[in-house]
C-alpha cells in the first residue's frame, strides 16, 4: 500500500468527509483544513470508513494527522484505536494519549 504523506487527494474526497462528519458551520471565514477534516473523520469513522481512509490517505499521512492534531480533535477511544493500527503499520512513535487542553488554575 502506498503510504506517502505527500499524496494529493481529490478535493471531492475531503468535501465528502466534511459533509459527513461536520454538522456545524466553520467558525470564521476560513474553511476547515484538510488535517482538521481527517482528524474528525478518524474520530468518528466506522470500520468501513477506517479502511477507506487507510486506502485513500495512507498510513503515514494518518499518523501525521495524529501527531499534528489539536486537543479535542480525536477522542480517547479513537486515539487508542488509531495509535495501535498506525504504530504497527508505520513503526512511528505516537504518544500514548491524545493532546489535551491545559488551563492555568491561577488565570481561570
């Protein structure tokens, strides 16, 4: 399987993912980034969609999405699922837990 992180994907693919996995409008004038769309799909995909993501996107780009994800983009359960699959497929080190927001108690 091709796993190149630089593989270009059709815009229709991202449009399909965005329509399926986002039911709210983007905040502000900027469109959602491809990485944000992938992270949301990774968090919500059923198994058939998981296989489609792996085939269309490739393991390396999915792993890179995890490494660049912002807090809250991928839920804990999905993080653990993808972490196991992608570490096995790529040999890359992916953190044990998804990124979380931190707050300074003194400023809240």
